[in-house]
């Protein structure tokens, strides 16, 4: 008589993603793993992500976050997201060092707001928005590691799909991610 086969389902890792102040390019690179996303779906279950449209993160094994911190809402989302993720990966230049949004850091925030909302030729009679529904801007754009603990950093603007795939497969296999020169390049 044959021994019964173990038919217990393999526990998938729960993965969540979110975006703060950035262009969403890192999420596009995740999608650029192309048909490998089908293999990924065999190994993970997505929680909060634009792929699922789940708005609030539940307990997750791995969180991928792109974008820097430009306003109070970004800080709130980041802290809540971090509290639900065992491992947090800062994905892309904006999450790691503030990226392009941080180019305003050498300017006074009031001057920036006046230039955009009151001085520009298209905004004659404009005013700086002052609605309680709008998140308060921070004086500077911050990388996420200044607010929460980050376990891994995946640089790039955006990181290439192959680097994202390597990071994910290393983490799923229980290995410390290693990304060499061939995967990290700046064109």
C-alpha cells in the first residue's frame, strides 16, 4: 500500500507594497518582471498593493515601499505600514534618499509654495491651498530610514526589474539579498 501524500498547502509569504511621495516608477519595475510575476504569485500572497487594491495593510512578512516623505500623511502611512511588516525594503532613490522630490530641500518651503501657487503666470489670483483635508507639507523631504527601521535598501530610479526579482527570490529563499554590479547600474 502506498503512503498517503502530504497535501498540506504550502504557506505563502504575505507581501505588501505601498507608495509615498514618488512617481510610482518602482511599482512599474515590479510589473516589469513580466511573466515571472506568475511564478511570484505561486510563492506569495499580496496584501496591500495596487495589484490588489487593498487599502490597509494587514500583518505581512515583507513590505516593499517606494517614495520619500513630503507630508504628514506620508509619515502616517509609513509608520502604519512598518508596524505591519516583519521585513521592510526601501525601494528606489526616493525611499532611500528622497530622490527627485528632495531637490526642494535647499529651498524654503514658503518660497516654494508661493512660487508654485502665487507667482506662476498660470496662477494669477491663485492662493496657497489651506484646507484641513490636505496633508501638511514637511519643511524637507526625508528618506524613510529617518523615521522607521529599514531592513534592506534597493537603489535605483527605478531599480531594474531583474534587481527586484533577485531581491525577492533571495528573501523568499531565506538568503540575504546580494545584488552585484550587473544588477545595479545607473544609466
